[in-house]
């Protein structure tokens, strides 16, 4: 879970996730939203992949990135189990 929080700590990576939440994109399509070099975007994508927040799939000549919802579900379960979201932290009568 530490890799997930480290990946989410960076605003650029959070923005990439926001873009991918709207639909699958190639690295070039992601890079078009930023004023940084393609190797820098690739670095951010690799960190997101290492944290398993995104997946990649080759489609013809392109590699297409998408959000890995399984990890987000696990993250939300962790927040819920810790009482950070939902009614889990309610006082008992």
C-alpha cells in the first residue's frame, strides 16, 4: 500500500489518473496534457504502473493505459476499515 500512497502524493500522477478515469489513453495523448518531456511522462507512468494503479495494453503500434480499479477498491476498503470513510467510525450506543 506504501507504493500507492507514494504514487498518489504527486500532483502530476493524480492528474494522469484523472485523465485516465475519463477513458483509456496512449502515452502521447497523456503527454499532450502536460508541459514536460515524454520521458518525464513515461517516468510518472512507470511509477503508477509499479503501484498497480494503472495497467497498459499493446494495441497495434500503441500502448494504451487505463486505470486499475481493483487497486482503488482495495484502497477504499482500507480507508473504510480504518474508519476514515463511511459510517464505520460511528459511536456505538
